[in-house]
């Protein structure tokens, strides 16, 4: 897993292996079906490999402050640089791969296998004549005769408002901050949004030339179409034993092919290309809906410049220095990359079914927006001064949870949809044999008591940063408190989405307390209207209940649930809510028990104790590895309770478990030195940022610095 790099365009997040194979790509959106799915199966489930013949990778890196990946290959005859990236855009989905020979002579080989719908569908593939089409030309549709080549046209790249006007520079103003029919306050809070959207659209506008020539390779199946432009690849077929099977004509993979002949064959396109020093070749893979006009592919040179400008412009606003400035900046970039630029939905991770237990069944789909994960991400971004993404998420939240309070879900699709039905993909072998491979997520129907509190904390952070509420956003928060009131007597599945029996989890009850506490603070400090008497009564009832049932007086610790004496790493969040001080004796004793029961080699922390081969409280068999954010929570607790040396040592160790590109997965296998779980994960990256900030604040407090 640590061998993979993330590419990003604020819509999706493909993974590229160190050896140049794109093994995971969902077009056009994070939660769309994968068109390359070798990550969870094998190469015939879809991949695009680009590598140097007889070469080895000598280095790879992100161009600083971007998601432009550079990989350098070396062979006995020369060196070559491969550059991979996705240009940010609201209405295009392009993947660009550029190859430049740095010295000597090199041969580059391609293996392209497009498989729609998670590797289940092998598409028709045909050569098409792109002609020369620019803005305003008539465009043929995919519904035309499949035997005819399809000209490529453009779709208008809209701008602010009704689309009138041209693109501005990346730092340009987007009007006076007031929209027609809106209040001045609404205009001020929308300014960030329109300015950011203009930068995305400007990047998209700058990325494409407006015309294209030559030929392309068009793959079509169902609603999806992929167009590959660049030096042409040739079709090939492999038999059951991997032997080459002759391709009689270029249309062998198209609608004219005899399905009986193709049965059992593995098909793809490949090519080998020679480059001398200074020569460069480019390929662009562009997704379209198969029933609409094909989109003009990005111009590689312009797209790279626009992509670089977009990311460096965003990163220039990141204020971080000190020992961890690079990994903090990369973590902030990851959080931004996992935020959909149109909808505002923030995915937990861009991947599905990467195992928490290699070879086991703990494999889940994280390509959705959890209220909890998104709220914690927003809190972190706002505390770092990035309020624009937070307001976009607030708008997403208003749309997603609209309805009665009792209809609140814990997770939604990137666009706010509610149907995230879980299913298993039996045709996939799983990452390193980890099965079943799941898409969708069955936790969508769980009740988890903590989510309302975390959302309230995020919205409070935004409010404290000076962003005004509107009628809808404050009404939403009142609904979140009503949701808590409706479930005062309801056990839940907990923050870790236990698939066993529900319990009263102490962490969840504290988060319910937090929801009411933040609501009351909003009334008291910001003058908002609310039922203070009722909210105070409910908050105080929860406070008494937690100390009576979630705290074991004999042991002197908080417990995982009201009906057991176990500890859980989520208890480390209690001081983050204001429920208890980090240095309170009860909290310190709880930390000691967490260290005793959950801490492993190098200080890494498990979420809770599992039963190994037997079924655990979470309803699953098997084990899992230490959870990255839990260890960062412990760093934060150490820092805030005065254990600065312990905090610094544990932070240094855990930060060192990131990949060479600064990426964290969900968990870390200490024994084998491997990342585990979905990758990269927002939770882990926001945990690192919080840990660094907590240690920095504690050191400043100790020295008297502001």
C-alpha cells in the first residue's frame, strides 16, 4: 500500500504504484465504479501500466505543494521522467501521463486494460478519427452508428452566475460578494465559494487547447466512455495460459468481433516507444458519458501548468513551520484533495476494501462522506485558516441531512445521496487475498450517537472563526440537538461502527453532551435563539449519567460502554470536547489503562481489544492493526496533560510511518512495517495535524510564547 501515490483533481483519487501502474481509478467521482480495479484483483480487472523497458525506479516525488507525481526511471541506456496528474475541473475528467527522456535512449512500454464496473465489463474499443474540432463545432453523439468514428467536441466550461464572462486569473475577484436576492451576510459568506470555484474553472479552462487533431482509442460500455489520445497503442489478446492470440484486425475488440472467439481471452492495448534525450510523449485519458458528446482532452502542457498553479496557489495559504511543516502541509493537501469541489462532500478515503487485516474479512468501502470524519476534517481546516472548504461542506450538510431529525444518517454519498447499499464483488480476489471485497457500506443504517456532537463542534468552530450563521445552518444545529433528544434512551453502534449488538458507548454519550453544550454556547456567546431551559436539562442529565454509568469508581476510569469494564481509544477524545480536563485524575487513570491494554510496539495504539480468531464485540472475527489516529490522539493527550517528552517521542515515531510521499493509511502493521486499511485516510492526516498543533501549543505555553 505504501508503494502507491495519490493523484487528485477534487473529484476522484486514483492510485499509481511505484512501478508505474494505475491500479485504481474511479471516474468521474470518488464513489463511481472503478475503471481500473487491479488493486483489488489482478491486472485483468483493469490497469494502465507505463514503465521503462529493463528499467528501475530510482526516485519519485510530488512536485512541491501539488499532486503532480514525478517518477524517474533508469536503464543501462538512459534516464526518463514520467509525470502523472489530473487537472482540476468541474466538468472534465482527464488523466495525463507525460514521458520525457532526460538522457541517452529509452524504451517505454504501455499495457492498458480498461474494465468498467470494478473489472466486470470489458468494453468495446475502437480507433476513432478525432478530426479537428474546436469550440462551437457541431458534435456527433455516442448514439451515432457504432461503426462510424466519433468526432470530438467540447462542452462549455461555465463561469460564475449564468456562465457569462471569461476566466480570471487564479487570484482574481469574483464580484462584490453579494448575490442577487441575497443578504449582504450571505454575499460575504459566498465570496470564498465563488472565488474558489472560479479558480477551479480557470484551471479547467487553461488545461485544454480548445481543439484536437489525430486519432484516439475509444472504449465504450454502458454509461461510460473513455478516450485515449496520444501515440497509438495496438490491441492484443492473451489466452487462458497467458499466450498471445493473434489479433486479426484492429476492430477485434469492437462490436464486430465474434463473441465466441473472444470467450476466455484477456484483451488490452499495448505499445513500446523509443525516445532519445530531449524527446517527450504524452497520453491523455478522458472520461465522458457514453450518451453525450465526447469532451476535448486536456492539452498536456497547458494542463500541467494549470494544475501546478492551482495547487501551489492553495498551498501558499497554508501556514505551517517547524519540525513537521512538510508532513503537515502534505496532510492539509490530502484533506483538500478528498473534498469534492462541486458538492462539498468529504470522503473518508478514496479507496474501497483495502484490508484492516491482511488476508482477512475486515474490508470496507470508505468512498463516502461520514458526518464524523467530515466534521473533524472541517474543524482541522478551519483551525488552520481554510474556511472556504468548510463553508462548502456546510452547504453540503444542509442538503444531505434535510428532512426530519429522526432521518439523520451517519454517512452519505459524495452528492448527499442516502442509498449506500453494501454488496460483495465475488469476481475480485481482494488485495493480497483479503475477501470479501465490499462496495457500499452497511453502516449507513446504524445509529451512532457521536455524529451529532462532532458536527456541532465543527459548525461551532466555523462560527467562532467569524462565519455568520444563516436561518438554515442554525436550524440544522437545532435539528441535530433534536436528534440527540430523540435518542436519549437508545443504545448505539459506536464510533467504530460495531456490527455486533448495540450498547451505550461512553464516547457517544459524551458527544451527545457536547451537542447540547455547543448549542447552549451558541446562544450564550453568539446571541442565537434556542430553548435554553430544555437543552440545559438534557445536557446536565447526560453529564450525571456519564459519571454514574460510564465511569467505573472501583477502577477509577472511564469505560468503553456502560455495561463493560474495557477501555477504548475513543475515550481520548473526551478532553477534546470540554467534558473533562486532560489533566483530571480520572482522565489520567483512563490513559494509564489505555496504555496498558491497547498500546503495542513503538507506542502504537489499537482502537479496542479484539478476540483474534473468535468473534469480537464488533461482530467480526480476525484481528486488526494499531489505528493511526488513535495514536495521534494519545500524542495530543500527552501534550495537553504536560507529558511533552512522551508526546514528542510518540509523534516523531508515528509521523515516520507515513509513506515516502507523506501519506497515511487507516492503520499500521508495526511488525511488518506496513500501512493497512484504506489509503490515504483523512482521519489519520487530520490526527497528525491536531497532534502537531497540540504539541506546539504546549511548548509555547511552557516557554511563555504566544
